[in-house]
């Protein structure tokens, strides 16, 4: 029974109930009155034939009118409430009916054996889900369900029948797996919804068969978006997790919209996206696309992401034009004739306004697909066909063999240091020489020389024009591969002394730092001789589990920062000795803050740390490859897989390791991955047991940071 106000009540259908009014002494308890909300103090009789107020016709009419008005008001107030209840019941019935239509094609998948962990994610022994896509026994599921390499796979059909299954093929771009069982009879296949009928905001139901064999589990949400994860997926806010990965996402009619799978726009790792489970961010591979690739999967063809090997010159993919910064040597883009400076205006008939649209057009394709690129090169319009490949050889930066000086007004690139046995040494280039041109192009500064070298590859011949004293000479040399040598004991000065700067400059010395919206504290040391005209390297130093004595840390780093133009940034975790993954965002914003407020050398921005601090430093570096170009680890394993080098982005690693470290296995695995990617790696031996760096080793690390702009 619902209450309208203190004195009036409604019956089950929301109408005024006249038999239960409050009784008053005025009518001897035989009748009752209901207070009229429109006329406080007036009385509407409950039983008209007994009420003395209704013995006169006019009074009776007034009372009757008041009662009618009261009933009408209550009717229209109660009607939406009753309707809402009815709608909820109808919705629930519709959801159950939709699931019942889809349920015959949803199976339970059980795996036996395999790895306990994959890329840090622990796998349990619980069942997962799959979707029958062919009566002959083909079943589609999420590749995540098999990332732990199970030794056996069993499929349990809705009728309880269990069948062994084998893997037929994998779609590595969308993380789907096709299984095959041998059924006793043709299996039921769900109805697939056409893509043209999808509407953002429509009901979606995520279906799995995990908890009970005889009935499916499901969660309800809406279709949040289409073409997510670079054009590969539908997005829903229904709860999606390992409980329903591999099951279907269906509409209110029980039609299959897609197959649920964890995905991430930032990574293509096997377990990417699993961190979003049950978060209201879930993805499904569209049913129409599944129908398109199913014949290839049935043939046993593994599908892999397509790669073009081009890099775009933008700060933001979402705002900048699609200007090519460079192409990987021997890549499809390079072999098709794409060049730095070309503007991509169309891909496969789609007009391109932003760089992100190029990435989407490539990311949704497979290796072996051919795309037609329309380019603008100056005033010319060019068309190029590019056939995507599954793998690109790891990029290695070409090696000239010099360290440049960092003087801003040198009129070229002044050679600071020549590495022994390098191409520059063999070409008799000397410290103090000025490189004025490469391949006939004038060189004004270090950045110009880097861009010129990025157009070349190791093994290419380069024509270098050098100013040697009064003479200008041309030298031809064969470029090598950027190495990772330990720095020499002493390096020549990187720049000339700077005069006092009369302009206002940021604070120097020990500077407290605060980032809005974060509770973390941080301290920076800025050399007293800091001048905005001299770019400084940035060292983000993250403490290990024992914390850090701030005064001792500053004492160790101060002379090194003064000598090598470095700014030390030392934040603290919110939990003593323990870095949380969510603090990676804070550390990114801290770096962005320091690079806004001080003149930073982009090639010498380094994340560093000991033990757990080093692992956190690797997470920050990998998530911000365009910001962090060096990683220094002291007895610390990696957090994930490092980004590949490319012509426009350089990345190097310094790693101090101990033979009997508790993390030795993970560290060695990370070293092997760096070597596979051919990322320059400088190693220091800590001996048998982990320990902090000595004074000399820390000075070596500072020199390593100082030479990150070698070329």
C-alpha cells in the first residue's frame, strides 16, 4: 500500500481508498474524513450518507467535487509509479526471453593444465564460455581463455554432453580463437544481427555459461559505442569479465551482436584489457566481421595485425594532420615510396582529416591486406598501394659515432666527442669539427642531424660535410648500428659557459613539487646555474621498498646534476615503500609539469629506480614512449613489454643486475626481450647480491644519461 500524504492512502491500483479513512469523533466513529491537500482544514467525507456535512445539496456537491479532484490527482501521481513497476517486469521478461533464444548456441569451455601466469596475470582453473558458429562443431571464443596454453580443452554443450576440442586458428588482431569439436548431431547456431541495425543506446546482454551448465549467466547494459579500439570492436557497459569472455553480446531479440573479448586501445598483448573487467567498459568483436573472417579461420589460417611501418609527425593523434615523419627501412611504407613530409589525405577511399584515422584504417586490417593511400607531396597528388605485413624487423638507429655539443648558436653541429672505432673515427672526424650538411642538406642543429640520420639505415653510405678549422671537407662513411657502450671516464663539456640571465627564471636548488589532485609529495633538485637557454636532462628517481633518505639522495645527486645539466625529480609513493599502478598517472603528470616549467632536453628524460621503484619506472616509460627516452633499473624487473624503437623515437636502457637477486629470473627474461627488440642495453654487474649503486657507479649512470644524445 502506497501513502500519498499523512492522511490519505492509495489501494493496490493507485486509487483513493474510501473504506479506510481516519475516523473522527464528529460522526461518532461511523464514518471518516480525508484531509484535502488543496484546502487544508476542510473535510471530505468518507461515508456520505452518515456525514452531517453532506445533508445540504450544495455542501454535498462541493464535497463530491473535492473527492473527485482528489481521486484524479492521486490517479495521475500513482499512474507513473505503477507503470514503472510494470515496465521493469516487462524488461526483465524481455531480457530472459532474449537469453533463452541465444542460450542453445552458448557453450561452457573447460581447460586443463597450462601456465599459472601470463604477463603477470594469474589464471584460475574455472570454466569459460564460447559461441557455436557452425552446425558442424565450430566454436568461437576469446583468445584470452587460452593464453595460459592449456594442454586439453573440453566443451560442454547445453544438454550436458562433453566433447574434446582442438584449436583450429587464432585471430591475433582481435584476440579470438576458433575451436572444433565432433558433434553427434548438427549444433544450433544463433541469429547474427546486421551491422546496419546497430544503434548506440540500445539494450545489450552479455551472455556466458560459466556458473551452471544448464542455464547461462548474463548481465545487461547498453551499446555504448561502435568502432572502438581503433575500429575493431563494439563497446558495452554491461559487466564483461572472464565469466563471459568468449560468449555472445546479444540484443533484446536474442540476436548475436558480437563475441565478448578483452581488448585495449593501448596494447595488443595477450592479456590486454583484462584489467577493465566488470568496470562498465566491455568490448565485443562485431558479428558481421566474424562472418567475414570465419571462412579463413576454418581453413586454419591464423590472422595477424597488419603493419605498414610508417610513423606520423604529430603531438596528438586526435588533432594533428596525418604527416609522415618517417618510414621503417625495408617496411611496406618505405618500399611503396612514402617519404617524410608526405601528407596522407585518403586511405582506401576514406578521407583523412586526423592522424588517428590513419591508425584506425591500418589497425582494423590484417597482414596481407592491401590499402590504397592517397598522398599530397608538395603540390602533387600521389597514389600508393601498400600491402601490410605481420612483422617488421626491429628498428635500429644508424650510428655516426659522435656526441654533439649542445650550444644553441653553433651554426651547425659541433662535435663534442668521437667514439673510438666508430664510422666518424674512421672518417677522421675530430672533436671541434662542425657538421654542416648530410646528404647535401644543411644542418643547423642537433635535431636536424637526427632527422637526417633517421632517413638512413645502418649500412647506408652517408655523405657528411664537415667544417674543419678554415677548411670545409666532404667525408663519405658507412653508418653502423647505434651501440650501448659504457661512457668514458670523462667527457668534454657539453656547452660553453652561459652568461648570467637577467630574465625571470624558475626556482633553482631544492624545490618542492605538487601536482593538483594527487596526494603524493615530490622534491626536485635544479642546479644553481640553471639557465632556460640550456636544456637540461630530467631524472625521475623512484625509491625502492625501503623508501629513501631524501637528504642522502640529494647529496649523492647534486654534484652529478651540476656537472651534467640534470634536474633530479624524487617523488614519494602514498604508501610507504610501495608504488601503486594507479600512481603511474601521477608520475606522468609530474614529468609533464617539470618539462613545462623548465627547459628539458627531450633525448635525456629518464625514468629510474631501485627494485619496485625501477619496475614502476619501466611502467611509466612504456606508457609514455614519446616523453621518456631512457630507463635505468637497479635490480628491478620490467613491467610489461617495452615499445619498439622507430626512426623518430629513441629508447635506451641501463640495467644494474645481481646474480642472486630474487628477481633474477624475471630480469633475465626482460633482458632477452630487449635483445630481441634490439634496444640498446648497457649493463652493470652488482655482484652476487642486490645493493644500491656505489658513488662511482652512480657517476657512471649520470654519464650514461649524458650520452643519450649520441648519434
